[in-house]
């Protein structure tokens, strides 16, 4: 089925990149139309987009008045997806607060489908609390935000604010139109690292950034699942379109997971759960009075093992983040915890592990088969994990 994509181009220097976006989408088989703001035409000619897309470009709110056609309504009804790129800070403010003072913002207000926004601006403008608040409002409404890239900006500075490359924008569009292989399924994902208090100031933690689990949750949402994300400490923003449960300790994570377990079809446990906790955390900050400090630690409950004993029809997926004997330890964990498959990786390998955007992993199944993946983005690996989960759920 042909997809109708409506691109909104606002007045930023990165508007020239969107010509390639329109071209790529057109070549992929999509039917593309473009709305440009009056400021956008100062950077790129409407005729350029017209030649690329084969469709007239809309700029003026009341153009072609002789032929009665409510442009913003007809365009909104026509589109399957609206892509706004580049999106300026001014546009974000208008969209967040329902201001409709030109053709683009009016069409956005009339459109009830999926909107994808790719902001591009000066770093300080992007980081400004007003802009961040507007992005939060839009995310809460289900608008997908493609994070800006970091690099040299047109204003001569360097930082976060560059429009992502056209291939990345088009890949995000493809995700939106991806088959909903988990439609009708409920997936529970755990992510991040748990923290165990020593006193009101200090804690025992780990190096997990939460990125892998967050990407898995995002991929599950993109695949049409009803997703619950239970997260410990993380360095990334949670995806939109899911139920987000924030926890700190392993005991809190266990409680949150068990409260959802009976209602889900699959659990993907990617959180880095602390194995031990302090037996008696101090009520007040421990003062530095001695050369040594002894803490008595007790073992935390093994959430994954407990789920393995409780599961009925649920699919259970675990992770093995190891530093040696990767496959041996992963296989042992797979069997002992009654998992359907396990994702194993060497966290000491370059391009894998904590705090990086890539991973190198293997998927090990109960039948003993091993699927090895080369270094890839955590987002790409997340899609592989979701595809394998869907396969076990009979959705592929």
C-alpha cells in the first residue's frame, strides 16, 4: 500500500538536507507532499521540492482561493504521516501550545495521525528550558521526536542541534511504517541499574546506562506492543508511548515486575540488578572517621530465577553481561533460570557493554543454537531481540 507522507519544512539552514529526505522517500515508493513556511522558502526554493516530489508545494494559507479547497484540512486528511524537518524552536513552541497562525501549524492541529519531528537549532536554543518543556509536551501527546545530532553547527559553534542525516530520518520513517509484529501483545522490559543505599547520600550501584533496555522498550512500542518499562537508574530519556515505572533498589524492581507479570506475554530482563544490598543502611550520612569502612551485604532476590519458576505461557528473556567464559556462563544461566533465550555479551569488548551506543552480542536458545551478531547499534540489536521474541509468541 502506498504511503502518503506530508513533510513540513520550517525556516532553518538545515532545510537543504530535507530535499534529499524527500527524494529518498519518493524513491522508496512513498507519495510525498511538502508544506513550507514563509521563512523556509528563504533557504530552499519551493520549486526544488516540487520537482523532487512531483507534487505542488504549499506555502500560503489562502492560496488558490478561486478553487475552494480548505488546504489544511485536505492535506491533513490525505497524509498517513507528518514529518517536520527541520523543526525550529519557534515551530516547537507553536505546536506544543496549539498556535495555528500559518498553513503548517494549522495542518498540524488538524492532523490526527502520527507526527515525527526532527528539531534542528543552536545548542543553547535546544537546551533552553522552554524548548525542552515544549518537547516534553509534544512527547506526552505521542509525537515522535528524532533527537538532533551533535557536531559543528551553521552558527560556527559545535554541540547538539544538527539535523540528523537524511538516511537516519528516512530510517525513522520506515520504523513508523514497520509491521506491528507484536500487536495485541503486552511486553514487560526492565532496564537500567538498581542502586542499594548505604546511607541517605551513598549507594552501591553499577555502570549500566539503561540504553539497551530503553532501546528494547522502544522497539517493542514500534512493533505495536503494549509496553511496561520498569527502570532503575538510567542516563537516557525513556521512550514515549509506554507505561514507565521508575524504581531504585532491587527489592523495588522485584515488586514492580511481579505486579505486572501475570498480565504480560513476555518479559525481557535487561536491567543490571544488584546482586547484594547493605543489610542495615545508615539512617544518617556516615562520617569519614576511620581509614576503613566495613559493610555487611546480603544477597538480593534473584528476580529472573523467580520469574522462571512462576512463568506459565510467558516468554522469558534474560541477559548475560560477562567478562569471561561468555557462552558457558550464559548457557548455565539460560538453563538454571528457565529462560526461552538469553542475550550474552562481553562487556569488556570494544564497542560493547556499558555507556556506549553499540553492542556485540549473541542470542542463545534452549535448543543450543547460537546466533552471533557483529557490532551494531543498540537500537538495531533491540530490533533483533524483538523479532525473536515475536517469533516465539507466534507473531512471525
